[in-house]
C-alpha cells in the first residue's frame, strides 16, 4: 500500500476527457490503494453547483477533500469552499504566483501541481507550499534537473493524478482478487 495519494480525479471532473465513467469516488475508496487518500477534482467543474454533492460523497467515503485549481482566476472563489487542501496549477506568470498568498492565508495545505509540466519557477514559490512529484507527468521531463536544486528547500508530496482506476496502480487488480477470494500465485 502507498503512503499517501491526494491527487485523484473522479467522474466529478466531468470536462476532463481522460476520466472514465468507472472512476467513481466509491471505487477509489473501495480500492484504498494508499493509507491517506484524497480526492481532488477540478474546481471549475464543482463551482457550478456540484460542490455540495461532491463534498458529501467524499466525506461519506472517509476520504480527504481537495480541489485542483486552474490558476489565479479561480482562487478567490475556491478559498470560500470548505476543503481540506488545495492543489494548484501555477503557471509561470505573476498573477499565478501572487494568488498563492491568498491560498496560504487559509492555513490549509497548498500543493503545487506537477510544476515540471507547467513550467512553474520554483524560485518564486513560497517554502510553505508543498511541491508535487506527479506520477502522470514526472517521467516526461528531465526531473533530475528540474527538482534536484530544490530538494532541500521544500517538502514534497507524491500524487498519482489518477483519472482511471488502473492509474491507481496494480492495487486495482489486488482489490478485485481480494474480492474474489483469489490468492495470487507467485511464479518465482
Ligand atoms: Zn493538473
Ligand atoms: Zn489533476
């Protein structure tokens, strides 16, 4: 089991073409691939009246409640919602860096989403922020070069950014096997 995964999308990210209908909160909760699990659907898909149902469902499943915010334009509104943490797209522009102060002022954890994929300048990120190492994007970049200079400056969070059950790792197969009462045969 993984230690923690706070970056997970579900069918509430309804405009995200990578999400499949099977990726429900109930399934993520049932698979329980990590000790600490949080759901972080796109805030722009929740702000139009979907948030309450989302919040109820995540809480009922016993998971942490997050949202993924797409830049500064959504920050004022997002801070008014009762979530446990924020995941934030910080593109390399002044307004995105400035808006971080408002998120930090809520005293809730702020995770900088896949900075290597958004060209975020980590020199401009306050050290109170948590930096994500994102399973979906990390391997597509020169992560060694991008992250190493900041290794001792920040605290890091690992996230799957799962949009489909299999992105949660082999734990889905493990879950199905355990539901079936199948014990895995070890070949070697
Ligand atoms: Zn993202
Ligand atoms: Zn995401």
